[in-house]
C-alpha cells in the first residue's frame, strides 16, 4: 500500500511527465532550415518552393484546390474487390500517360504539369509529393484543418486501372459502393466532400472562363458548400446541359449532380446537414478521413510523421454558414428526416452572380 507521504511526490512526477516537453528543433545539414525530426528537413525546402512557385505565395488559389483534388485521384486507385493495392502511390504522376485517359481525371493534367518539375527536383517519392502538395494547398485555405502528412512511400507504382474514380453523373448507390470498396463509410465520404467547399470546375465549354465555383466562398474551407447544395436548383450556369451537373441556386455556381444527390440521399443527408452548423466537426472528420485516404495501400507504421512541416491554416473570419442573398429556409430541400434544418442568417443584398475563379 502507498504511504500518504509518497502520494504527493507521485502526483508531481506524473505532472512532469504529462506536461508537453518544449519542442526541440535541430539544424538541418545542407540547408537553412531547422526541424523537429531531421528526416523532415527536405520537406521544408519543398514547402518554400511550392508556396512560391505553385501557390503564388501561399494562397488558396485554383492550384491549391487542384492539389487537394489530386490527392484523392491518386489515392482512390485502390480496390479490395479488384485487388488493386496501389492507393496513394504517386501512380497518377508516374503513369499519367495511362491514368489521364480516364475521363474522371479531366483537368488533372493542369496541376500535374505544375508540380512535376518540382517532384523530380527533390529526392522524394511521387506518392509523398502528391500528398504533401495537397496538405499544403489545403492549409493555404482559411478555416481549413491542418492535415497530417506522413512521408516514406515507395517511389515504385503501377498504373491504376480505369473506373475507380467516382464520377459526378453516378448515382449514390454506385458512389457509396465504390467508396466502400476503398474502405470508406458513407459518413467518411460526406466528410471528404468538405473538399468541395474549396472547389471549382473548369469551364470546358468556354475556355475564356477559367473555372466556376461550387459555392459562394471557394477560397474558404467552410460549411457554405453544405448549405448551398441543399438549396433548390434554378439554372445551369452555362444554360446548356453539362454531363454530371444539375441546376444550382446561384447564377455562376456549379452544382455537381453527385453533390446534389449526396446532400439529399437518406444514407448521407443527416451527416451532410450536420456540418452546416458544426465547422469543428466538419474539420475534425475531414482531417481523419484525409489521414486514412493519404495512406491507402500503405502500412502507416512504415511511414514517418512530417506533419510539423504543414503550415498552420489561418482561421476563417466568419465561419458561420449563411443563406446567400435572396435565399432562405424556404429554398432548402429538407432531406434529413430526423433533424430540422438549422436557423441561419440571411445575407443582405441582391442575388449573387458568381465570378469565375482566377488562377495564378
Ligand atoms: C463523389 C465523389 C466525387 C466526385 C464525383 C467528384 C467530382 C469532381 C468534379 C467533376 C470536379 C471538377 C473538376 C474540374 O473540372 O476541374 C471536382 C473538383 C474538385 N474535387 Fe471532387 N469529386 C469527388 C470527391 C472528391 C474528394 C473526396 C476530394 C478530396 C478529398 C475532392 C476534391 C476536389 C477539389 C478540391 C476540386 C476542385 C478542383 C479545382 O478547383 O480545380 N473531390 N470534383
Ligand atoms: C520516382 O520515379 C520517377 C519515375 O516514375 C522518376 O522520374 C523520379 O526521379 C523518381 N524519384 C526518385 C526520388 O527516385
């Protein structure tokens, strides 16, 4: 039995262990950087190069959005059913000549062309480079979570077969089955869709218009996307019919058909709606699902943690989701049966017409 005199000593000792040790940084050899883990030194060099030369000095520009999309398109080349083991292996870059033939990889060439010169400049694998670039691009968007980054993926890969990337014209059953085959639950898919809060679609029909946003705040990682996808659709932004798009509530806004369906399907609608007023849960669940996505096809234990290199994202100013001007609860197509749609502020002013998203 412990004596009474020993107890205070013990609890003091426990306290000392529990307090976080001051982070110790060491000087990297051959560079001006310091790192907590010297294995991560190279990533500080890559960070500066990316921020300066791809993300226009650390901005949440289109290249940042494309870099996040690329992490998904590389990693989702994984299938239990078809025994495809690659996952986040860099194959989309190493075998771009094959993988870019898949129509679901439309416009992926843009970001690959931007980052390939950097990926071959440093002694790191393509798989690591893609996940790192996506985590940095995401961190440039205000309100985003700071994603985990693990390094150490092998640089060898084989081309992923076509058909593994979900398409915007697919129904919810097809998309959920594909995601389940890559180990993701419907809730995890909804969390991953937070990525579409910083997203746009290249205007293929009119090349002079670079890209059209999925929500009214494409430079902020916020819940606005989860509101706007539930508003009644009024018109297609380009007036015509584009495969995989459905009418959006705001002129100039793109609604992917799949996003509209996922927002309304009984299997996903309540999780979708829950993010409208819970930015913290949206970020936490997105971060967890991204951590899983980034190591698909790998044994986590074989990688080392270089999350220390990922910049701390800026907090968003107003992270409260709102109804865009001239929309209200009356325009919400209530799809979660168990919980009423939350009360949100209506933005004053006239109906919005969204501008195209500029690129660097
Ligand atoms: C049901 C699953 C999904 C479908 C059908 C889908 C489809 C699409 C489509 C068609 C685009 C437009 C691309 C373009 O024309 O430029 C897009 C953009 C984007 N997607 Fe997805 N996506 C899905 C899931 C995801 C996931 C899981 C992520 C990331 C974790 C993601 C991240 C993005 C981002 C960031 C963009 C914006 C790219 C840009 O602005 O250039 N998507 N998505
Ligand atoms: C990774 O492989 C690609 C070819 O797929 C090559 O161009 C690149 O230099 C390799 N990187 C390293 C660090 O070996």
